[in-house]
C-alpha cells in the first residue's frame, strides 16, 4: 500500500481558523515549524500556515478522510518555476492581510523556455517579450492556465502581477482589447 506524507497546519493570520489545525497532504518534504502556503475554503485561496505536526501513513490510516484532503501548494518563499533557467514563480505573493497569489499562474524570466515542460506544469501560454505583440498578449490572456512573461516589459509584468493578486491596475502599454480581456480573465 502506498505511503503518503501528511502535515497538520495552523493558519494564525486567519481569526476564523486560528483555534485548530487542519490536515493536508504534503507533496514536498516539510518539517515542524516550517511556513507553507496551502489552499483554504471552498475558493481554495492560498494562506500561510505553520506545520505543527507531520505524519507518514497509508491512505487507510490518514488523519482525515483521505479523499477530502487538500495539498500543500508550496513552501513559503518558493520561487523556481521549473520551465527554464532563470524563470521565477510569482505564486505565493501576499496581496492582502492573509491571502497569496496562486502558483503556476504567472512566472517571469529571460532565456529559453522548455515549452513542453511549461505545458505539463499547467502554464497556458508562453509570452517572450519584447517579441510579443498585443495580439499575442490577447491570445495568451484567453488561454486557460497561466501566462509566462520574460524580457524587458517590467511595467506590464508588475501590473499583471497586481491584477493576479486581486488589485485593479491600469495597463497603459497594452491595447484596449488585451487590457479588457486581461482584466476580465484575472481580475
């Protein structure tokens, strides 16, 4: 029977959750006291939790009903995107008092991208600036999944990140069609 790693998390920034621990499946090695990001609630918004206990067991001996367990998304501060040298993940960016941007939605960097690996990881489109024009941005926005950005368009990237994190942002360097589609897709 396969063995699984479980972690009990306490979400101290959320007054609704602070009084108890919640069990998660851990697809990565974690230790007691480590900070991780994990989905909470029906909307699965990422929050910071502290590992209070770990357990290795089979599904039959899981600390909670196995089919209902959620997965830890990442360790706090995780940044490697895994799609090419120098590409950084921008999931895990705190955007309010307790929530963080989702992983595998947006990453940025320069250089060559392993597009097959990006597709396997769930990224929906690869945009490489400065080559990407407004039409390419528009198509990428409508692609289910995420957008990879690279190159010299830092202002667009920072505004995209603001939109991903739930903030409304003007995107003056993009055409109106792409800006509207992006706001609808991410905002």
